[in-house]
C-alpha cells in the first residue's frame, strides 16, 4: 500500500522575503545617496516593474526561442511524455508542454508564468547522455521549479537587480544627497559615490545568485521527493557536469539569458566566476541528494511512492 510523503516547504517564503527585503534596503540606500528625489526612484521602479512584467508574462516564449527549441509530439518523444505525464499526475498538476532543443550540450530547463502555462525543455545532448531513470530525476527537478513558482521569483529578483544596478549608475549623474558645499565633505562624498556605484551592481548580483542557488537546492529536494529517487538526480548531475565540457553550449545573448533556468550551468564557472554562478556547486548538490537518499531508506521509503503536495 502506498504511503504518502509530504514535501517540505524549506521556509521558501521566509528566505525569499528576507532576500527581497535586503534588495529593497539597498534600493532605498542608493536612492537616498542620489538625493532622495522622487522622480529618480519612480523611474527605476517603473523599469523594474516593466522588466518583471516582460520576464514573467513572456518567459516561456523568450526562453524557448533563445534555445531554438521546438515542441515535440508524443509520437516523437514517447518516453518524455510518459515520464512527465506520470510526475504531473502524481503532483496533481497540469502537464506542461514538452520541447527539445537541438544543442548537444546536456541540459534541461522549465519555464512559464505558472503551472498552466509551463514548458519543459530537454536538449538533444541530455537525452543521449542520460538513461531513463536519470531523465526522470531531471524532469522531477524541473517540474518542481514550476510548481514552486520559481519562475516568478526569478523574474522579480532579476527586475530588482536591474533597479539596483541602474540606481548605482545614476549616482555619477545625480551625486549624493547632502548638498554640502564643504570641500572635504564633497571629496568624501565622491569617494563614497564611486564605491557605491561599483559595489551596488555586485551586491545586487550576489543577492540574485543567492535566490537562484536557494531555489536549485529546493528543487533538487522537492523533485527527488516527487520521483522518490534522489540517487537518480545525483547520478544525472554527475553525468551532466562531466558532459558539459565535452559538448560546451555556444555562448550567445540568448543562451546566456536562459542559463540561470537550466539544471546545470552550461558555461565554465571556475575561479572568480564561480562566486557569481546561479547554480550551487554540483558536488554539494550531489552530497545533499545522497544524504537525502540515505534518510529516505532509513524511513523505509522506496521509489514510486505517492507524494502529498502542498
């Protein structure tokens, strides 16, 4: 008889709220440094809202087009349809559209503004590299990105990062808010503005990366609870990590914009760039998944159990 496993919430709402609160604190600080002019803040808030609207409402179309992917029928990809249909039904959610991208670089991503307008895309490379069990683990991860509303969270984080970046750049035009004519104060103010102008975009990027990394860990765990097989995803991540350097993805504006959505970073993330990577270290993800597998075995869970979604 099937036993239910409850998917844990990971305190997603609290973690995201705290990160967004930090972003807003940075926005208000920079606005104050620019002189606290209402028009200045209003302009960039509008930029942020516009970016959020476009990113959220057209996220699926933009991502799919960037990868040159095409929607496939059940006759063309029966295995993908069978796995996605099973996992969607187990989660009690609508089945997303299925796409395949022609690149040989192994990867996958999910996109769409909500679960009723979602799409899952696998590259040709990942379908050739992974076996069916591993593909199932990957698809469980991607489906949970949709069900956890990570697309909306990512769009908002990206928009707020844009606001912070442009507010930081605006310091060179509007200056500080003290309005003092004292020469010493002005010198210190210029130094402060230069530091803020440099650090604000970096801080915004780091917060955005923190949100993305948190969501990757959560999707790993929730997706593994959906499939009931954490080791399958761990094995898939290991193969993908080794396969990407063998068939690197061509870096264009389109693939760069979609890279944060993918299950693994499709580009090199060594050295300093690792700090700004939207994905956690693969070895850390695998370690967590193997620990999760051990805990499930200790609890008597087996692959294929029914999942209780909330």
